[in-house]
């Protein structure tokens, strides 16, 4: 799976990664390195034993993750479908009831300006790590674009889209270069 595909996985993972605080700040969830479909068992074409096997495989990934507690807390309050924090939707419902979490779950956690900037910084750090070089010009362009986007009063999603408009071409370039190297080998 390419870096671009990882970024396109969805808002739940992005939100989790941008809301991690404390000692685990900057950690990468283990699920970012596996096929995203693993954490979303589908019952239409699968037998019950196959679904159970997939659920256990997804939970095994979760149990190796340094972000399991943050992921579970996020899932308990947001109620996403699939396997999150090493739990199924049913298990999370039981945890919510046992802990008196009866209020409505938030379907979307709004991102603050700082969280968007932190998320963009993390993506840039990962990009620099993959590229093997620092990218101060790109970092500055992303920062300036975010500043202009905020000044216009853009929504959080528009701000994220603005940052990604600068970052995505570099990700695609690195992905193509990686594919070229693999084909040559």
C-alpha cells in the first residue's frame, strides 16, 4: 500500500493521529501498516468463521499498537464502525454501558487550528523520513497556506485539503520513485 493510499484511508484514522497527546505524541498506529480492510470485516461474502478470524487478526494488530488506549477512547466517544482499540462495535457498546457513557456519541470530532497544524507537521515529518531529506521550503509553503486558509475562515476540512494540496504531489512523486525502484529490482 502506498503512502497516498494510507492518507486516503479516512477521517477516523487522521483524527486519531492528530488527537494523540502525551507520551505517545507522534507515534504511528500499527494499523497504518496493514490493509485497512482488515479492521472492517464484511459479512456479505464471508462465512462466520472467516469473519471471526479477521476480527481476531485485526485485534492482534491493535494489541501490538502503542496507541491502543487513545484509539479505544476515540472509538468509545465517536462510535466508528469496525475494529478500533482492539474492540468490536458490540464490545464498545458494552464498555459504554458499563461506564455509564449513555450520551450521544460524536460522529465528527472537530479539529482545532493547532491539531490541523500538528497533523500537517506529522505528515511532513513522515514525508521527510521517507524521502531521507529535510524539506524546509515545502514546510514553509504548507504553513503559509494554512495561515491563509485560516485567515479566510475556511472550515477544518478545507484547511486540511489546502495543506494536502501542497503535500500530495510530493507523496505521489516519492511513491512513483519507489515503484520505479521496485520494478527495476
